[in-house]
C-alpha cells in the first residue's frame, strides 16, 4: 500500500471526526437555548383558606414541570385582592394553550375573566 493512501485515510478520518464533534456541539447548544426561553403557563392552585383559582405565570421552559412544587407557600398576585395571597398547594401547571388534565381546572379556566 502506498504511503499517500494512508495519509489520505488519516485526513478523511480527522475531517469526519471534526464534523461529528461540531454536529454534537450544535445539538447540545440548541438544547441549552431551548430550555432558557420563557413560556406562558397556567396553574390550578388553592390559596390558604381554600379558594381555588387559575394562576398565570411566565417562566423558563425548564421550570414548567417543577412549578407545581415551587408554588406551595409562595405569595402570588390574584385578581380579587390588591395584596398577594399565599398558595396552599398547586394541583397542576400546563402551557397556556394546553388543556388541564383536571375537569375542575378546565372549568375554572373557562370561568376566568379575560
């Protein structure tokens, strides 16, 4: 086998390796960017005192699934009070355009003034 053939194979190998590394880096960077942009969500919550309502928020996409756990014991603005009200628990949070799994949550959302 001539020496030129080995050199050509090495060049092809290195170029292929560089291209694959670049593609993997671009995919990883795209995933990071996707998780950082903010989205509108709605949450079915219960306030201290028992009143249930729909709470709206704008959070990073990566926080949507964690929001149910984050909201408990936080104070949030509500449409019926000038002061923030304390959340007793959150039942479910979904993207604004999505439907809730709960019939009660969908009913509350439909009754929400717009």
